[in-house]
């Protein structure tokens, strides 16, 4: 796929926003420095505390992001699907990764290496603002997620997390499918697995979701948002 075709594909991805908002010359320069990379299921893409050697865009497949706790354990905090950029934290200052990224199934992605980023900044200093915009988008997303975990009851918290995750993957035929077990979801929202099972069973009975082995499929995203937003009313 040549650069023009790749640019068109990235701009058309439903979950993409940051790339499409960049000026056309900057998008072309970004893709000039991109490297096509592939990962197998379970591959370690990078780990927390490693040097930030570049950032990525998912083309096909998915990525799981894990954060380390003070006790040395790891907790699943997010899923990243096609069209999403990730791993930009630390690239401007040659800093460290904040999370661990692991491939969830076969993954095709674009890598923008740090040397290409440095060169791009030399050519177009405004690219620093672009990276900061991407950081801001991620910060806003995670702030919303954390605030819901801290303030909502389990049912509303689960609805809100599913809704947030639906914004991280591309829909297919009006449905959003995650490679996510009920134990994974319990970990992400901080409740017991039996609570997740009970809430999802009720959502499934209402036609909002469908459960299958190792996956959850959303059928009514708007209804989940309504449950989340009317929690305190």
C-alpha cells in the first residue's frame, strides 16, 4: 500500500480522529517516516519503564495496555483497536513508557520511530503541538474512565466502561466487539467477577450486549450511555 492509499485509509477509519485533524503536509511527512510492523498474539510490544522509542497506529488487530501497581502486579487498563494511535507518552523528551502494550491476536501497525519524530520536528516544529494534542486526547479519555470508576455504582460503572471501550474499536455492522472476558472487565472496573456476570446477564436480557467465549459484543451503545449518565438522577 503506497503512502496516498495509507493516508486515505487512516483518515477513513471510524475510530480515528487525531490523524485526520493534522494538516495534509504533516500527515504526509508522518507517513514518510512510518514503518510497517507485525505482531503475533501475545507479543510484547513494549514494557513500562522502557525508553519511548516511537509511537504506533493500529491498522488491524488489537492491543492490550497494562499498568503496574505498587505491589508489582499488572492491571488491564485499556484496549486499543484499528485507527487508534498509542505509545506517544515520553517520545518528545526521550522518556520512559508508562504502560505495557501486548498484542491481542495478530496485529498490523504503523510505527513512527523516535528518529523519524526528531527529524519531523526539525522540518515542522508544529509537530510538537500535534503530539501534545494526542497526549491531551488520551488524558481526557483516561480522566473520564477514572472518574467513573471512583464515583459510579457497579452497574453504571460497567455500562460506562463498555461505552468507553466502544470508542476504542471500529464497529462492524453497527456492533462493537471486544476480545474481553468477564474477568478482564471486572479487573478494568474494580468489581468482583460475579458482579460483572450479573450485570452483563441483565444487559444481555435487555438486548444491549451479547456475551460469547472470551468476547463481549455491544448492540446498543446509546442505551449504555443513558444508563451511565442517569446514574445519579
